[in-house]
């Protein structure tokens, strides 16, 4: 037993996670009634959900409290890249629809216990109200828009306090990061439980039943990660972007794929930014911000599933209408973390552009929940790895310009 523990301790986290996935599949097929294994997954997700809002608040507030007035950062460039990258992802999904249209077999009933927004206006109204949510309630309910807003307010207000108070906030941020890192180290056991739950409940047939839809979704995300994002990086940096792209995918995307939480992956991204030699004044803010508004994967999910509903109902749309959908998906995806159910519950907003009723749209949401394990994992991996990539691209583009001068 001691030798097994020693071998386990020497393995990298990724290898341990892979071992957890394999065990989860095997146990799900062999012992589908052993619910205690699934409990490990519930505990893991519960732990991440509980600590992640505190982490976002602590990191953003601490970073802003250390800034000085007039201090130069690359935040404007980073935010512009976040928004353009999200739109580019939605546009890729539109192109995929015209090349590989997907039809759905909709379930008879939709998701009855959730209520989607009634339009884009309601999405923005919800976002504004979530910004002024009670800060304690925002942390308790996982309202990242509210957490981020109050973190910015507190962080800016604390720039004028004493160094002792700033040191206390710094210590709180460091301790919270260590707690999250500890939970992530338990990921192999939590992921084993999550995989077990999926296999025991749906079986391996989940992949076959929605194979084409999953291929289009995952294919779009891979295209954005391996083609669109590198192209955008090359235009900005004028150098080969792939070493940076692969490093971000390997060290950030793989972990995010299994934890399925951009917020929980923040410590991993911060460590990677430090390893890349980026400006801490920028990445200390851009990484938590990206976990909230940089949602290329969410934009793809909203666009692909909405257009799949259009194809299923036999609705004819032109390219201009689909392009408008890209804009709606971009704006909606930025608020995905502020809506219960994430990107899936914003599908009815996009469907409303084509006159699709909420009843049908919610059936599409039901399909999204069925494939959610694979869809959400890929979506989170793309979102989180892109946070680091675009932060690095923004800074390295400035390095390049300085060298040319």
C-alpha cells in the first residue's frame, strides 16, 4: 500500500486525472448502483463552487489595491481581444452550421424547473441588477458578475489604506489560492465520481446518440483553439504563436477540461502567467476578469444549438441573419456566468431571433444538459486557456512593437 501511495504521489496531476477517468468509466459500467462513488463527484463540484467566488473577489480586490494611479497596464488591449475572440468563435460556429447542418431529435418535454430570459434586453437588465447585488449574497450564490463588480470597488477603495491592511488582503488572497489548489489536487477522485455518475446514468450510448452534434460542437472549439486563436495571435505578435498556444492548452486547458470551472482554474492560470514572465499588474486582473467575460466556448454552444433548432424546424435563414446571431451570442456569452444554468439557458434568447417558441427552445436546452458533460468540459477548457493566451498576446504584441522601434 505504501508503495502504491508513493507511485501515486510521483505521478503528475494530469496522469492522476486520467486514471480517475478510467476508473470512473469502469466502475460506472460494472457497479452502476454504487452511488457512494458518485458522491465524490458531488463533493468535488460543491467544494469548487463554494470557494471559487471568494477566490475571484480576493484576487481582483488585492490586485487593484496594489495599483497606482497612472500605472500603465495592457487591460484595454486584453478586453478588446476577449470581446473579439468571443465574436470570432460565434462566427466560426455560424460557418460550421452552413457547412455541416445538424438536426435534433427533441425530447417530448423541456427543462421544466428553469426559466429562460425573454430577450436580449432582459439579459442586460439581469446583468445590471447582478452588478449591484448584495456582495455577501453574490459570493453565496456564485454571482460572478456581482463578485467582480464589488471586488473592483473594494480594490480601488483600498488603494489609499495602510500597508498593513493591504498585507492582510494579500494574505487572504494567498490563503484562498492555496485552498483552491488543495481542492484541485483532489480532482482525480472528484472526476472519478463525475464520470461514474455520467456513465451509470446515461451509459456510453450518450456519445452515439448525439454524435454529430458533439462533433460539430467540439470541432468548432478545436478550430477556434488551433486555428482562429493562433491566427489572431499571429496578427498581434507577428511571430509563430503555436508554442504559446500549445503551452496554454497543455497547462491550463487540460486542467480546466476536468475541473469544468474557469473560476477554479484561476490559480493555474496565474501560475502560468508568472511562468511566461507577464506583467503581474495586468494578469492579476485580466485572468479573474477573463473567467467572467471571456466566453468563446459559450458563444459556440449558444450558436450551434440555436442553429440546430433552426435546421430541425426547417426554418430558412440567410447569412446576414446568422451573422446577427453571432453578435447576440457574443453579448449573451459575456453574461453567461451571471445566469443560472450558464450558456445553455441563453439559447432561448438566440432562438427568439428566428421566432422559435420558448417551449421548443427549452427542449433544445434539455439536449444541452444531456451532452453537458462533454460540452461543458470542452467549453471550459477553451475559455480558460484563452484567458492566458490573450493576456500573453496583448503583452507580447507590445514587446514586439518596442523592439521594432
